[in-house]
C-alpha cells in the first residue's frame, strides 16, 4: 500500500510542476511488487606467475613459471512471503593450479528470516555475519570465516546458526540500537571448521549509532575455547574522510587491532589504508601470518578522462621483516554488466622474509566478470 501512496504523491507533484500531463490511476493496479529477487555473477581468472628460486617450495616445482586458471559462478536468491524472507547464496568454483584441478560447490548462505515487527527479527540457517569495520582485516569478526586481505570483497561461507535481532530507533544522541544474539554449535559434520569437535557457542553484537559514530561491541563464548571480546567504530570526519578501528582480546590476553581510513580527494582518488597488529603469529601457510602489517590501496576513477575505467595501486607491507607485495592494475567497465580487471604484481623481501619467500615472485592477473 505504501508504494501506491508514494506514486500518487509523486504524480500530483508532477501535475503541479509540469505542463499538460495525464495519469491513469488504473495503471496503479497493474504495478505489483515481485515476491522474489535474484542476482549473481560469473567470472574467470588467469594468472601467469614467475617463480621465486629463493622460496623453500621452489625445488618441488623446479621450473621458472606456472599458470593458474580459476572459474566461479555465484547466485543470490530471495523469496518474500508475508513476514518471511528466504535467502540462499550458492557458489561453484573451479581451479587449475599448475595442472592440478579441483572443483567445489558451496552453499554460502541458506536461511529463513522472520520479521515479527520493526524491532524484532529471527534468522535460522546458514548465514554470513560480516562483523567488523575494516576493509582488509576484521579482528572482531569472531564468527566469520577469515577475510583474505588480497581479495577482501570475495563471497564467504557462513555458519549454521540461530540469530535473534533487536533493532530500535531513538530521538536522542543515541540514534539507533541493534542487538544480535547468535547461537550455534559445532560437530563433526556441522560448522566443523570453526572448532574441531563438539562445542556450544553464543555470540553477541551490540550496535550503537551515537551521534555520527558507528560503534559495535562483540562477544563470543565457546565452552571449549577462551572467551573473546571486541569493539569497533567508524565515523566520517568529513563527508569524504572516514576513519575506523577494531580491537579484540580473549581470556588468554591474546589481542589484535587495526586502525584505518578511507579518503576521497576532489580528483576522485580514493585512498584506503589500514594498520593491523596481531599478538599471536599464525601458521606460516596462512596469508598475513606475522604480527604487523600496513596495507594501502589507491584507486583513481577515470584517469586521463578515460570513461568507465579505474586504475589502482596496492601495497602490503610486513612491518616485522620489511617485506612487501605491490600490485598495479586497471578496471574497465565500459560494457554493460561486464568488468575486466588486469593487474601485475611482485613479492619482494630478503631470503627469510614472508613475501621474500613466497613461491611466486612476479605475476600477471586477469579477471573477467559478468554480473546479472
């Protein structure tokens, strides 16, 4: 009913401000909101990689180059019925790394949402929570699969959970309050990559919009692991200048944090920077396993007046050993729904550093993505 009233108001505004105009109210009955939505993409990637003979993995390859091919198909669907929303996100992946092939089909999300009223909602099923304010890292994202700083916008698989959400708007300095209470368990077959064995988990996120500052308080209780506590924030110092941060700690005093900014200049240059620290080092097989990193990305819209283009430069520095990864790329979007992303990159550092011992020394990367 609301959308019909909106259309009527807009129509009368047109009569008052325009010239001769006729409107058939019978057309309103022909406008129907769809009870479903869908979107997705298909993308392919190709990497040509020059190998690093200083890498411990180099003797296993015993050659100078290798190629990788990736394919990915993703579709998101929603169905609406009264106060219920059903959502599913499906993804299929193919990879061929140096002639070693692998296929994987993943249900990223599959959940039912019930909206009791404007203040109370319940979600049940497999869901990605997406906690945190950081672009490349999220220390407070206790119940999300780890973000890849090299590809932070990629779709990630969620966990099967029961999520109650409360939301309330106020007319005061605290403009909005939202609370998520999440329960999920792990077994040998359910959420088994979160914890290796049976466990019970309760996670809570409390969101506040205080004046113009977004603030989250996060908490995770796992009956087999240390409790985790976190806080994050983001705010705009100016309309084109945003700062954000995150901090997390557990009962064993292991902590991590980040501080970051995003700045848009008057020439349409976007600067995104983050400093990240984690007290505990991870396994060296994981990306960004060391203690301290500084990541910067510069993205220039339509350089040299080339329409529908974007060039970018990204630099990731391991501040503990001064090794780094640099990449330079261009994105073209001049064909509707089609995005072409091409970049070249290099890992550099001494023979004992993180990026200096990567198997790949220099690489070129091409991605073609069609969205629908």
